[in-house]
């Protein structure tokens, strides 16, 4: 029995849950520049070639599959194929499979549009290996201000060395040429939240994406014997970190934004030794840069005070800072029309999660289509989507393309800058 577009996309995501597309059996872990990443690229390249697409890897290892059109402009559709450790099958990957499936449908019909379509598969949106996210999309958009090739993973391998081993040239990472042919980026993605399920809707239209800051905090005290050092004389880096983490919770709750400490390492990590060093992450997200930045400043001030009181030295490095992103109004209108054409109710909602669309918004207008996920669970093996919802999303994208063509006029009057 032939598969629907939704069933095919879900089946491919499920295939990518297992080795060789995951670094470990029984759990999905696919990090940037690993053998699992390479295996995913090789399979995607095969599927793209079968859909009459040409393929290439850019400087950041982003796979770009191009389906030619009859005009000079290009529409981008895509998302990321990397995962968090022990993550879900659909975060990111579903958007890539949907883009591929839509092009396969066009190719099957022998249909060419007035613009080319490029399906993008970014390899480092999560930052789960080198702790700096959206490397691929920031490279493509020319917004890499820092040099992430110097970052080190947990095995002591630099991103630069990993790129070289992967066949990439680190020197080219921040030299992506500006593209004037791209007029829009569309990213289909699971919602990673419970709103669509609560509204009993299969898809939603993203209006914007929250601002984000990532910090790396290092606290240094004094490692000492756990049995002979009196409590008042200790310089315990871990207890200082515990207080700092509660400070993050207090400040973000008061500011009505969100903050997370998702990674923490205490050294030397021995049960009978007072931790002399503690390193942890801080992730701050808000709908406005003002609220995010004020919370960061309040955290830095409060951290300095508690470390001074405890006799602990501290260092705070800003690893990443992303401005809030507004999705294109014209694209939102066309998505609403496409959703209505599928006998569904258009529903606008904002995204608290970060996405590659944030980086690409400096290159071109961006749009996002959210797909319902069960219980809003994501970054978790329990992540789940219904193939029927995914099929509706695919049909919405095809209808969206038809409406783009209708409004294209002479090939240049698309409504986008």
C-alpha cells in the first residue's frame, strides 16, 4: 500500500533513530561531525539524487539539495538533523524529511516552479557536542562573529580538528558568500510544546522566536579532604554552584522569562573530596532582548556577590546570544490560506525554542510551520508525532508553494523583498 507523504516522513525519521544514524544503540544521539552524522548525510544524499536534486555540502557541513526552477530565485526549506543526547526522532529531522518529501512529490509530477527549492539539513543546531548552537545556519547567513572551531568537546577534540577529519576546511566556516537569490526560508518543525494539542490542531503558524543567551560559568574554590575540613572553612565550588542555580530560577521567575541550567560538572568528582571546581551552563530565553539582558546582568551581579561571600572565584563567558526573530507577515498570510485550504483552522503561536530560522532571518525573510507533538514532549525519547498530522503539514506546504506561484506574477513579484 503506497505511503502518504506524512507516513513516509515519519518512517524516515524512525529509521534515523537507530545505528548507524545514532551513536549508541537503544538511544538516539546524533551529534555534529560524528560517524552518525556522516551516515545520515549519505542516506539523505541518496534520497535527494533519486528526487532529481543536485547536492553539495557547504563549509559547515550543511547538506544542500537543490531542485531547479525556471527562474533565478531560490526558496529554502529545511531544519537540522543533529540531536541532543538520548533525544527524540522528530525534532529537526522531521522538517528535513518534509522538505525532501515535498520535492519528491514535485519531481514525481514533473513539476518545476518559477523558483528553485533548496532543502537544507543543518548538522549543528543543538550544540550538543561543542556547546555553541546553530553553527550551520549562522555560517550560511554569515553571522558567525566568534570562532567556534576553537571549541573543545568532552573528549578534548576541537571543532576545527573534527571538521578536518570530516573533510571540511575550518578556514572557510566564516567566509560564506552572501546570497542574493534567496527570497524565503521555511522551516517545518514539531511544536515542542502543548498548545496545538490543547487546541486540537495538527499545525500552527509561528509568529516569532524568543531571544536567547547561553553562558558558561566556572566557579573555582579549593579541593580538600571531605572528612577533615570544617564546614565554615570550606571553599566548596559545588555548593556555590547550587546557590547560583537557584539564583537563576529566582531571577527568571521574577522576570517572567525562562532559564535553565542543563549541564553541570564538578571536579575532581570524587565522593570524599570537596569539589574545587564546578562548571555549568545557563540558558536564558525571553520574548524581548531587554528582559533577557537585564536578567543576565542581575545574574552576574548576584553571582559575584555570592562568590565573594563564599571565597570562590568565578568566570562567566557568553557562548551565544541570539536576538528575537519575527516571522514574515506575508508568509504567515500565505500559510494561513494554505491551512484553510486543508479545512484546518489557522492558529498563530510564538516559539520559546530556538531554531535555525533565527540565524537565517539576517539572510532573508523566514517562516515556520509547527506540527503538533504528543503532550508537548521533546528532547526526549518519548517525542511523538501522528503521521496524519505530518501529512496535513506536507499538504499545507504544497498548497503554500502553489500560492507562491500564483502571486509570483512575472517571476519577480512574489511579495518578498
